[in-house]
């Protein structure tokens, strides 16, 4: 797994028409409200409706054990994959995978039982789509961030709804299970019309529900509904508008066939825009349902409160308002739907009061009780009279039977389909160009490192094949390859400066910059062992590397110059490190930091590396690169 960043804003083949400043979404989009003040159990995250404008791409490259390599922009948008099993027979493992500076080549290091290979795949499409891909990936990230926010909003709404269910289950489900199926509504309607409860209902109201329990239940449900309304009115509505804005931006891109035609399909985006519109309408419908349910609950509990007081032969307080005829009509309609409309064949399911109209919107199934039909609005009537306009793709149809969760799931799936296109378009253009065999009989672990030249003229590779073999490669854009094999052979007899070292061998490596290759060496003597850290000038390696003949299959097991590293190693490049258990180095030329980790992972040395500006190409590391301010940490 590795990250690769675009070093230049636009390659030579990019379209200058796309080189414009990114849209300032903040002009149109409000900041997403914080959820922590609405519900205490929500994740405390700071969401924003827009991401910081990016001017360059970065790619996450992941190689799997199954033999595939996957690329994604910003680690989120899939933009290509390569199936290595089509080109390699037998068992193998992916050691490393890197892309070139211009993103035109993918280099995959693969180890089989017999040999170590570097496979070079060429892609002529990706370098031309970098600017378009940047815009699509930015919108993709903004949409995913907002959808994650919507997930948290729906979680908060569900938690508030579950509080309602818990309270009703504790008080009301027991009574529903005592009654014959379909008789709950009849019992309560009889009580409303005749004023006389059945023996079962009277026992429930006297002993189970009680006056105090009824007040507590009513307050709890009202508070939960209030929380749901707070989450719906501002957070969810705002987030849906943000998603609609970004989706319509993508829809506009899809109509630009020249720049985005292959990355985004207009039909898929249009379908998702419709789903986003349905999601917005369903959220508004849920708000109306909550308003109606809150009204009905207040009437229902106020009526039950009066009934319980009269059953207890007590006087109704003067502060209890009488129920109007309109409220009686609402109450009668509410009571007529108390029985659950679940499948009668599901006899094992627990009986429940069907009081809750809101909860059905938060389940992944169609609505059981549809909203009450209201007189047809002028707009609905207009669409009904004009079928051609009603079927127009710019008109968003309302799915009356679907729940909020169902439409949310469809919206997520639709977004995934929209952004699946780049992976297909770019991935199918990877063609195998060269296979380089570096070494045979691979029994040892392999370490590799790569860096692209800042002028985009080529890439540098270094492979640690064994304790005594390092292979350096330079691959240029002109399809030329140079190779150098480094070994620790016999020390120069006449050079006394190497006397301070024992037997040196390779341990780990990483490019510090395009000018320096960092090496971690084992230093063994007859009496003790230790380590050495080396900052090797890359200019020397590039100078000593020799060209090799380029073909579809390149065998480097015996090609390239073979040199004794002692002859290239200047003692000024080397820093001796105490201890013999150092295993891995991690270096950064940009941050000027070097870290060395022990084999057991419990000890680390951190060095601040100071590098002065150089006027000349060749650098004297004795003056320009020093390791100082060492910080050692034990864990």
C-alpha cells in the first residue's frame, strides 16, 4: 500500500480549458449544523458541506494477496485496477506498486518462488484525464462527507424513535397481547363512543397505565418527537440540499462529453438526482407525519387522562381542556388504526400497538400506513392533466410507498454506481509493456523503494534482494532502462579508513529524496555487532548504472554493472549506530527527518536531518547532510 501525489498541476497533455479556479461552493452552501447539541449520543464530528479546493491529485495504491492492484483518488474514488493473475502463472505475492510521475506507467514488483519481477503497465488514458478526474474526485469526496453526515443524522433520529418504542413497549404491548387480533381499535372506539371500557381495558387503565404513568409516557414521546424534528428541520434538510447541489454539479459535468464523457454517465447521474429529490420530499413528508402524530398523541393522552380520572371516581381538574369536535374526529381516526397490520401468518411475531406512524419511515420496508390523502394541490393537478410534463426527467416523482430508509439506501447505491465509471474507463486501458526479472531463487524478504524525478523524466527504483545484493534501476520516459548491482565484496586492502567497520551487509533502504538513497546496514565484528546509517548520493549510482536492452521480457539477473559498494562508500556518508537490533528506516527529505525502528518495534531513534542549499550538482554529505539531535524512545 502506498500514496502517490501529483507533483505538477497539469501534464503536457492536459486540456487548458479545464485549468480554471475551482467553484467556491461556500457562496451557495450553508455549513452543516453540529449534531452534538441535538442528541448527546451523536458522534462529535465537525462536518463541512465543502472540502478545501485541491489543485493536485494523490492516489492510494493497494496490492492484494489475491493478485490484484487497485488505485483510488484521495483513497476514496476507485480509478483503476489490474489483475496480475492474467500475466503470471502459479503462486506469487505483490511486494510493491508505484505509478510514474506523469501517471502513465504503473510499476508492480512481484515475487514468485523462482524469481523477482517488476511488471510495467502503460496507461495512455490516465495522464489525459487528470484534471477531469480531480474535479470528479473532489465532488465525490464532498458527497461522501455529506452522506456520512446524513448517516449520523438518521442514527440520531432512530435513537430518538427507539426511545418512543421502548416507552410504548413497556406500557402498551402487554395489553395488546391480551386482546384478540384486531380488537384493540374496537375496544378504544367503544370507549370513545359509549364511554364504557371492556373489563380488560379497564384493568389496563387502572393498574398498568395509571395517571402518573400516562403523563410520563406522554412527556417522553413528546420530547423524542421534538428531538426528531430538530434533526429533520435543519440538519437533514440542509444536508440533502448540499447533496442535491453536488449531484447537479456532477450532472453538468456529465453533459460535457468532451472532458467528462468517459468518467461520468449522464443517465446514471440523472437517476441519482431523482433519488435525491425523492429523499428530500420523503423527509418533508416525515416532518408532516411527525406534526400529525404529535397532535394525535396529545389528544389521545389528554383523553385517556380524563378517562382514567373518571374511572378512579375523581374530579377532572379545571385546567384540563375539553376536547373539541375536530379533535374527536382526529382521535377517532387515530384509534381506528391501533391494530398492527402485520402479516397474519406471522403468528410468532410479538403483538404491538400500531400507534407509531413515524417509525415506519425508519425501517427498510414499505410504509404500512400511508399519509392521509390531502386535496390535490394545483401543482399535482397540473401534472395530472399534463402527462408529457409529468414524465419529464426534470420533474422529480414522489415515491409514496417507500420509507425514508429505503430511499436513503437507494440513494447510496445510486451514488456508488455513478462513481464506478472511472474505475472501468481507466482500468481497461492498462496494458502490460515490460516484465523485468531482477533476481532468481527468492527465499529472502524483499525491500523496495521508488521515487519519481521532479522533472518527470523518469523514475528511480532500488531493490534489496538479499543482505549482500542491492539492485538500482533508472527507467526513463524514452523507454530506456539503466541498471546497477551493488554488493559488499572484499574491502579494499589499501584503504585504512574502512578499518573502523566490520563486515557490512544490507538491512533496509528508502529514498530520502531524488538525490539521496538512505541505507541501513548491519555492522558485525568479531566482538560485537551494530548498525550504520548511510546517505548515499544518487548521482553516483546513476552515473555508474549501465543501459540494458529493452524488450518485452528483460532479464537483469546477469545484466548491468556489478560494483563493490566499498569502492563507492565514503566514510563521511556513514553514521554508526549503537546496537544490532535496528531493522527499518523511515526517512523524509521534505520534513528533514529520519527514523530508525528496532526489530521488536519497541525502540525508535529519530534524527533531525539538516540539509543546506547546494549551488553545485554534486553534494558533499560531510558538510550538507548531518544527523543530529537524536531522540530515542522506548515503548
